C-alpha cells in the first residue's frame, strides 16, 4: 500500500522543547518533514526496537564484529549457521512477525538488514525477485547468511534460491 493511500489520524503530543528542536534539525538535514521523520522513528520502534532486546540481539561495533567474524574459518561459519543461526533466524522472524511465510520472512529479513546498516536493493520482475545487500563486513558474514537463507528456503518454504556470497555483498534470487 502506498503512503498516499494509507489512512492517517491526527494526534497531539507534548514534547520537550529540546526534543522538538532536535527533531526539526534532523528533519532539515534529511530533507523530510518533521511529520515524516516522526512516522519513520515510530515505525522503526514498533517494527524493530521493541523486539530487539527480547530477541537476543546485542549491539557490537562493526569493526570489532568484522575482526572477530573474519578470523573464523569458513567451515566454522557454515557450522554455526547450520546448527544455530538458521533456527534462531527462523524463530526470531516468527516471533517478530507473528507468522512464518515467505512474505513475512522477507519483510523481516529486509528490516533486519536495514537496521544493521546494510544497504538493500530489491527488485521484482514479474515474480522473479532479486535482492542485493551491501554490508562491508567481510566474506564470512556473507557465507553465514548464504547458509541460513539456503536452509530456510529449502526447509521452511520448500523453494529454490540462488545465493552469491561475496566479500562485501550478498545477493539472492528466487521465483514466486
């Protein structure tokens, strides 16, 4: 549903002056209205932030994570993704979305990537989906997600998926 056709409501909030000033400053930097910025912030809070602490996610500095993950052997990465990662990703997506179908999973996965500072491109050409994610975290991170995606698509959705794991990108394609 496009934002132009979404139903909206008006509500009044009292905000501290410093918070309102910061919202207006940030909306000017991003060249969006304060209303749009507040809607984006509330959407992120409701779709991601409220679940993050109860889902087992922890914050870690990207260079530290990259260093730790980069020192592991690819066999270790595949083993962790297969033994633990696949089930955790499936369970967290189910918990956060309330059901586990292809659309809910992909919506969750894309939200997770965006909230992890990963750039996501998604195209849909007559039911042929292509996702490309630029992450700059290293080949092992790509391999980890490649393994998880292949297993979830095979075991949960009974679908074929083509995944490419590169040093700083991961891409995958599938048909509806």
